[in-house]
């Protein structure tokens, strides 16, 4: 069994130009982390207690029924680490609570590695809308990002066309379509906490309903963004993660709302693997059209305000994926550079296999693969003058490569 501390320290020596905290983050996501009973008990207190509702309705069988899970983990430099609490990990980190020192401790098999903290509970959690819905069912929170899921299911699952790596909306709880008035009220309440949120993020499961396809979804996003916008004057810091829409539809969204950035995630760069692993995206839009629409969006939102991402590691999943990590690295770097030279920020997120997905639970690529990927993506975007202002460490926390931007001069 690998020694996590030794492996991390070796990575720090091998990559002295990379933040040790980002390397630790990659390691924590790769290995996973579990909460001791003492830590979980401390996290039930009002300053950390998030809630039992999972906004993306992911199935996590390992969570105790009588306890709520916390928000993301914060390392000492504020690096945000998103962990799937309740997953079954083979050799995870452990997070404990030291009552005497009053701090959370990150441990491996040999002892304490560092102190960590958790995203504090937002003030609006525990409150209800005028229609009686708990506000934590309407919005989730990361470090400084307020997250809304406008449609809490994905219609691609109906025809078994869902992305093969996806486990979203596999749990039991879902609101379906959110109510715009409840969105407005939740944003209004969240803004009462000064300085807590600096961006609003909107996404949801795919809904291809309507004629032309996606017209129902597009109208929904416009309504929701308009409801959010009632709390602001003019444009507000925001991102929409949605399918790749036609130019005219995107122009409508931009002109009729206060949206400032757009993120049509391609998920897999290689054409054949995209068609295999993302059958719904291929069926309803198609690989070439997805890319064309992504590039066209730059004309509307501007350079660096259109993003996409790859679910790094899924391109190596069996039985479809690349045979070697070098092949996968080459493909991903090609995609990142293609988007960068066209003004699109391409990010990588770490694939965590999940038993509820079509790919199921299987071994991930090596830890060094994700380090090489993060370093390369960051360097490519930097060479084209692209900086992520929506998916950096303060907002998203899912992208180690954008975390590295803090060291740029």
C-alpha cells in the first residue's frame, strides 16, 4: 500500500514550481477522505452543518442517515477540496477533530499531515422560502460560489443516453424544476451575508424538450436568470453551465439576462470517445457542432468568458479508453490548446468512478497523470493569456489547473 505522505512529498520535490497545496488537493481527491466519528460530530454544529439535501441528487450509500455532511474542505491556503463523502475508498485520508486544539486534522496511515478546515455554513441554510421549501434544497454553496440547479433531473437517462461517467440524479430526492420566486428569495437571503458570495452559478440536468430541441430548457434558464437578476442592477458575476446552444439562442440569453459567462462542457475531447461516452450529447448536438457552438459563444461573451472542461480520466476508462496515459495526455493537451487559441478556457476536473454510473467503479489513472494534466493545462492557457475568473480556487474548486494560477506573476 502506498504511503500517501511520502508520495505527496515526492511530488513536491518533482514539481517544485507547483503549489504543494494543489498537489495535496489532487492526492486527496484521488485517494478520497473519510471523516472520523469525532469530526463528523463536530460538523453537526451550527457553524458547519450544511444539510441532508444533495442538490445534484447523487446516490451516496455510505452516509449515515442521522448525520448531515459538511461542505468542501479548505486547506491552509484556502485551496478548496471537494470530496464525495460516503464513497467507499480503498486507502483514504482521514479527517479528525482535535478538541483540545480546536482544529481539524488531516491524517494518513503515519500520522498528522496538516490542519484543514471546512466551508462554513451559509446563513441562509435552515431558512425556508415563502412556499415552504428549505433554501438549502434550492441552492448549494462553495467557498464564494452560490450554486443553483434549475432542473434537478436529466432527461438523457430516459433513453440510456446519459454520459457514461455521470452519477448525477441517481439519488432519491429531487425538486424537478425549481421555482423562480424561490430562486429570487434565496439569492436575496444569501446576499444578506456580506462578502460571502462573489459569483452565482446555474446549471441543471439536460432537458431536450421542445421544438427546436432544448427550447424549453433555454426558456427556463432565461426565467431563472431573470429571477436572480431582480436582486441586482445590470449584469452580475455569473456562469451558466449548459449544453452548447445555437448562436441565436445564446444571444437571447445574454441580452435578456445579466449572465456574464457560459460553460458548455465537452467532457471528452477525443471525437470517438466523445461519441461513445457522451451518447446523448452526440445524439442531440454532435461533436463538431458542440465545438463550433462553443467557439461561436466567444463572440457573445468575450475571450476568457467561455469555458469548457474534460472529465479527466474518463478518457482512459475501460473498455473504451486510451491504452496509455501518454496517449490520453497528448489528446487532452491538443484539446486544451485548440480551445485556448480560440479564446475558450478549457479546464480539467478529476474523474471519480461511481458505482451508479454506466462505467461503474473501476481504477483511476495514476496520481501523476492528474498532476501532469493540471500542469500542462495551466501552462497552455497561460501561454495564450487566459485566466480563469469563474472557476478559480475561490469559486469552483474542481479544477487543480486553475488553482495553479495563483502563482502566476
